[in-house]
């Protein structure tokens, strides 16, 4: 079917309409083949029916792509259905078969997804197709579940000899605990029983052979992508539980009730206890090794900023537990595990430290070539401030880690005091780094602001962002690290930006409203006044047009600026109009002061408005 | 013992009394009064349980043997146990306790406690099985909530539900044999639609093949006898009350939650039916016993209300799945939707309640361990222990 289909497809193309027809018809026929298993009917079908399945894509390329897609899904279905009749497990049949099967499943999955997103507009045929895809997907999922269980059951790790040797030396220790000589004989017997058993047995415990992990991952990925994660988890967990049960059986742990144990005679009890101790140690060690492996894997991973909190959590968890680990593995045989976990803690600490540094450098490199629309708060600003806010929760740990990293303190660990002798800021590695992070952010903001052509907008942008930083510091644990001095300084900066904004926006406009001692009703003066008035209106309109689109997210700041504008500009205008009322008639005054008051309220809303074309 | 577990006035009274008569032999009248109060509290608590399970229109009521009701039952047990200890042991001279008939009755009670401990362990594991079934039910709910209902999702739901129902109805005995588990695992039947794809959890996870919950209950009930004559006014009575309460709670847990070997579970309690404080217990026991007899024939996994619902709804939905052809008739779809909603609600209750239930069972376990230890200490002090105590 495949070859025939592609030959029709590629030899047809004379003119796009023709291609459309062929593609459409082909699409439709593939659909029929997909849904049923019969040979497709004639390709020459009514266009309406083709259009029914082909959604409102623009352009024939999409149609072509859709048709191509159908071919693949078709072949996928064939593969999946064929597999059902075979006896051999897919994963035993070689990696090529595996790959093909997984690709087939992904094809059907993709088809299903694209149909789902179209199903709102789709007609009956499309819905049927979707159902079919789901049906085939379910068959594939059942199959994959079987494969998963097969792999888990039959590909096990063989027993590591390290455990066997530990076991035999441990027996000697327990020996010495038995007190009565009579019981020595019993325990001697039982231990002989034990060691004989161990030497001859080849334990295949349920540890997963590392070779099969990629297989498990590929099955997991496919099953999760198809929303069959519940089935995967059930199967996986079930298999692991059974493996553990089997393993406990190998350890010959009897299933004893409490009543049984209470009634037991000392000889048997001693024997059971020894088995218990052995089992505990082996299981605990096995689990510990697994945990160690995972921890190491995380520690050597990429130093992405978002990983920092996880690393710190792991570090802290481990720090709490190391005492217990040391106690658990206090004897000689456990030394390697102890050492490994201490090492892991150091590695996690280093990774956390390095990630923190990466974060700092990342801030400087986070640039853009286009200005942030509306002059509002950058995502970077929010991200960085929230990030360091959370970091304060880990300040104790971080201080330790950063101290180790730098070797020596960059600044002595003292508390600077203000005049009243109250500590006004804490100087520790974390505080030092947080303040440098803030500086880096500020530099970045400065450069970003230069991207705005309008100088007023530069000021608004910086005002917004620095204000945000100040608010975040004031309202959180960061206050302790930055200190009141920093807050004060930056509030001053915000104020400076406000002032600069006022100046750049309005100073030239304000000069229009100054009379410079002129007065009277002379004709030229009247002309000047009219011109001034007109000029003011135009300037105001211009500002209005631009600055309604600007955004000041903080409500208080927004109100402040509006009030400021109102006080300085509108009042000046009001005065101007009032003083020159004889010289200016209504038709010269486009806007009343009250009108302007109202318009000022629209400034900095973030949605552009315009006052043009307004006639009185 | 936390004072909050019993009425303030009761505690106040016995502590004053104890201080007054610490060196004396024990005020007989005071004992009688205390015993009556204890019995009344027991009666009240179980009466609450009985009325809480009455199927009325009140939506906040907890059906008999639902997770919520069982949790209440365990709370009641802890309260009764605390009161019992205060009544019998607090402030008394140990030698007073080691006299007949207590020197025989207390050790017997402690033997029952040990059996109850084993039952707690078995039942804890049983709750794990219930969790497993809950997850299967959730798969079915997810699948059947899709609209429109297609063959793929229906088959998916059916697979999960078949596994659920099958493992619920398998006889306990089969679960012991690990070979059975292996068989359930095999993939020989490719293409067959109703296999149990190795999801079945063995109930013999924690207990040996020969352990039987039913047997343990039988033994617990075996030597309980109501005190007669002069003994009925002494401390033998509260011990009898506590033994009944302990046995009843243990028996209820076994009836409700899957655990190994419940065939032969006794449905008759050796309580004289005219005892006033025991009326509610007898009432509950009768009801649960009836339900048990009905279900035993079908080999059901347990009377837990949520489990029963899952089984019933599961079977009904399997039937729907078997007869499903696309498109389903709207009335059918509506019917199924209602059942799926009910199943989803049951799942939600399990999601919320199974964890706390397990925790409570552990709490009961630890409390019994502690109390047993305390009682053994007291008996040791008395030094009059004649036979080895368990």
C-alpha cells in the first residue's frame, strides 16, 4: 500500500489544485484503510467529502503534510496490529523491531493529538478516525505493559559478591554475643547452615540490570505521553514489590506472627534474629547504594539556576541524616558507604555553590535587542527578586557553602551598626552576593533602558523596575540582608527617575505656558497665546497617545505620577487659561482643564488611546 | 494517658478517690459505681456508632463498615481502652490486682491482645491491597470520563476493572501459593481479553501460610465468660467488658478488610444478650454477622463499604463494556455516567480515608503494645505471677 500511495502522490503534481484533489482524495482513502482493513475504494472521490476531513488549513502545504502524516500513521497501525499475532516479545526481537514499534506508537499518538485539536470543527469521519486511533493506542499500551513486566521479571541483576563476604564476617560478630555455651552449639550449627547456603547459592536479586534502563525509559516515555501513566506505575510498582518479596524469601526470612515469636524458644529465636540482622543490613545497604547513585547523578548534572533549590534541599536533608548514617555503618565494613555519603554531601554543596555562581553570571548575560513594551517590569527582574527571596530560606547553608568556596571571607563576618548601635545590616557571604546580584540586575536594567528611544520611557522603565526591587526587599526577609541604607538609597533613585521623567516629558511643554511678564490684549500677543494654546494641546495629545500605552504596574506609583502630572501641568494650564481668558475664546481652547484632568487618569494604563480627531 | 479521652468529672472523681483509699483494700461501693460509669460510657459510644450507621436521609451519616465509620470505631476503642486502664490499674496496689480472679483473667486478656496485634498487622497490609484496587478503579474512572466514549477507552476501563474484580474474588487460600502469583504473571494468553495481568498482590506478604485471622478470632472468643456471682461486682467485670470490646473491634476489622484466611470467621459472640451495656455491640454484631454470612458464599474479599461499592460498580461497568458498540445509546451513556460518578466519589473517599485509617490502625497497635507492657510491669511488681505470661 505504501509504495502505491507514494507513487500516486508524487507523480500527480500538475498544478496546485490537482495536487489538492489528489492529496485530499488520498487522505480520504487512507482514512478508510485506517478505519477498516479493506482495500481502499477508488481515489476519485467527491471533493466535498475530502474537504469534510481536511480542516481549515491555509495553503496546500498543510494538506500535503496531513496526507503524508496519514501514510505514516497507516503503516504504524499495521505494525502495531501485526505484532499482536507474534509470539516473541518485542524487546527480545532486537533493537530494530523495538525502535520501529515505538515509532509506530508515537505516530498514532501524534495523529490522535492533531485530531483532538481539530475535533471541534471536525465532522463525523474525523471523529471516527480519532476513535480508531485511540483504540489502536490502547492495544499498543497493553502490549507495552506486557513488555515492561517481561523486562522487569527476566532481566535481573545478579548478586554482588561484596555482600556475601560482608555476611560471613558479620556472622563472627554475632557469634560472640551468644552467652550460654549450650546455645553456642545451636548457633554454631545454624551459622554453618547459613554459610553453606550462601556459598553455593547464586543470588539473582531483583535489582534492575542497568542495561535495561534505557528500555524502561523508552516505554515510560511513550506510555506517559499517551496518558497511560497510571498503568505504567501500577505495573512497575507491582513488579518491584514482587521482586522484593522474592528477595526476602531468598534471605529466608520466615513470616512469623507476633504470637509465634513470643512463644519461640531461645535457640530458634537467636537464629531468626541473626537472619533479621543480616537482612536489615543488606536491604539498607542496597537502598543506600541506590540513593547514593541518584544523589551523585543529580550532583554532577548541569548547573541550571532552577536546580539550586533542589540541590540545597538535598544537601540539607543529607546534612541532617549523616549522623544516622554514621551510626548505622559504624563498623569497618560500612566505611565505604559512610565515606561515599560524606563525599556526596560535599559534591552537592559544590554543585549548589557553582549553580549559585552561574545564576549570578547569567543575570548579566540575559540581554535583549528589543525594548520591553510599555516600560513595565521585566520578567528578569521578577524572576531574580523572587529567586533571591526564596534563597534567604537557605541562608545558613549557603553561608557555609560560600565560605568554603571562597576560601576566605570576602568581608569579615561582622555586623555594621548605625548610630544607635542597632545593627543596620548584616555582612555575610550571602548578603554580599545578594547585593552584588542586585547590582548586576541594575546594570542590566540600565543597558536595557537605553533600548528605548524615548528618554521619558527610559526613566519610567527604570523607575518601575527599581521600585519593584525596593518593594521586594522591604517586604521580605531580604530586608535583613540588604539593610535600610540600601533601601533608602534606592528609594532616592526611584524618586530621581520620577523627577527626570517629569522634566523630559513636560519641561518644554511647560515653557509654553509661561508668560514672562507679558500681558495685555495686543494682537500679536493674542496670536502668540493662541499658538501657545494650540501647541500645548498638540503636545498633550502626543504625550497622551504615547504614554497611555506605557505601563506602571504598581498602583501607588501610578497614582503618584498622575497626581504629580495633574499638580504641575494641569494646574499650570488652568492658571494659564484663567489668566488669559479675555484673550482666548472658546474655539481656541480645545480642552478644558477638567477635561485634561480626566485624561490624565488614562496615563500609564498600558492600553494606548488617542485624542486625535476630537472636535469641540 | 491523655486526660482528654474521658469525661472530666470521671477523671476528677477517680483520682480523688484513689488518693483517699490508696492504702486500703479498695472501696467496694466505689468500684461498683465506677464500673457502672465505665459500662455506661461503653454503651453510649457504641450506641453512637450504631446510630451513625443508620441509613437515613442524612448525608453526613457514615455507612456501616465504611472507612469513616471504621475510623470512628477505632477511636471508640482507644477511648474505652484508656478508661479501662484507669479503672482497673490506676492508683491500685499491684497485689490487689494479682489476686484471683484477675491473676488468671489479666493474662488471658493479654493473650487476646497479642492476637489482636497480629490482626492489626495483617489488616494494615490488607489496606495496601485496597489501595491497589483503588488505583485500578481510578484508571477506569479516567477512561470512562472521556467523551465521546470510544472502544479504546472502554477496553482500557474493562482491563482495569477485570483485574480489580478478579483479585477481589479470588479465594484467600490461592493467594498463599506463590506459584499462583507466578501463573497470574505469565503472558501465555496473548489475545485473550480477560487476563489478570500480574497485578494481583499476595495477601501472604506479611503472614505465614498457616496463619488464619478467623482462627485467631475464634481463639480470642473461646474463653471469654461473663463473670458470675460475687465476681461480677469486682474487677472481673471491667476485664470482661474490655475483652468483649477488644474482640469485637478485632473481629470487625477482619470482617471489613481483606486479610488472610477468613473462612470460618465466627458470627456468634458469647455475650449474654440481656446485658444492658452490650446492646449496641450485639446490634452491630448481628448486622455485620448477617452481611458476612451473605457475602461469604460469594467468597468476597471483605465487607468494607467502599470495596463493596467498587465491586458492584465494577461488575456493572464490565457488563457495559462487554456489550459496548459505538455509538452507545444516550440512555446507556447516562446510566454509565452516573455509575462512573459514583465510582469516582468512592475513589475520592478512599483517597482521603485510607491513609488516616492505616495510621489509626498503627496507633491502636502501639497503644496496645504500650498498655500490655504496663500491665506486665504491674503484674511483675505484684510478684504473684504463677504461669508464664505472653
